[in-house]
């Protein structure tokens, strides 16, 4: 099931986060309510890897994303902007066993 409203909201929030126009705390406060779209669950689960939750900050200067991560987030945004069903298995603990988890195909 595709939740267009939630995908549009998360896509916009990710754009603002990686541009440095909102803080990590603002990003977390504006997470969309998910009505069952597995893409929202997967991408919000992975998004916490982009920043520290120890203090409020923007992803600029010393907190800016590595270009590889920025490119990855842009792929997430492109997926959210499309109308494709999310077909990959849920990752229970992101980053714990990177060689064992399914690789995104988008």
C-alpha cells in the first residue's frame, strides 16, 4: 500500500534535513503518521543513521553528510516521489549485519 501523503511529507522532510534547513529534532518531530506503507517504515528506520540524537543540530559543517550518504538519501527521496510498492524485506536492526541484509534495489 502506498501512502502518498506520508511519502510526500517524508520526502520533503528529508530534502530539508540534508539541505541543512531543519535540525535533526525538527525532522523527528515532523515524521509522518504511517498508515501501513512499508516504505515509510524502512526509510524512517534508516534515517536515524544520518544524525546524532545527542543534541540538536543541522547537517552542515562538521555535521554535514558524506557525499556517498547524501547520494543514498537522494535515492530514498526519488523512491518516495514515485508510485512504486516497497518490496524489500524489513531490516530488523539496520547496520548490525550489513552483509546479511537485503540490498535495496532502487
